[in-house]
C-alpha cells in the first residue's frame, strides 16, 4: 500500500492533522448568543454552561471567530476568554441538538441567573 492509499484510510481527525480538510456534516442546530454578563463568561457561568451541555447526547461546539471549542468542557469554555459583548455561535450535532441549544440560549438570555 503506497502513501496515498494510506492517507485515504485515515480517520477524518487524522486527515486534518495532515493539513487535509475533513468533511464535516452540517450541524443539526445553530444558535448565536451574546455574552451580557459584565464579568464575561467567568468560572461560574462556564461551569453552568458545561454542566448543562453535558446533559445532552449531542456534540455541542462553541465558535468564536476561527476558534471551535467543546461546550461540555469547562476548560474549553474558559479558554474562549469571552467578555461582555462577545458574540458566540453554538453548533450541535445529534438527536437532541435543538433542545440542547434552546436550553443554552435560555441560559444566556437569563444571564446565568446573575443580576
């Protein structure tokens, strides 16, 4: 088997590591939210967001600019450095994607229970 044939057999994640673009299916749901908390998406709201996302089967990603992070990981959420006024896009893939992003949008709309 030559090098080109081996590349064809690699999983999508390994292809992207080699500079090749993996083909991703379109998300099942997309939402855009704006961080309204004056302290931004700090530890408490990041924890609430990650815990809420973990309640769903869907893969949930947060996109800020060209950065794409796992919404189920508090570390990934915190690394966004999302300050007040930051626009974030959420994409979800899976059977409960719409319900997951509806709940996340509600969390943002309610300012994470903070005043």
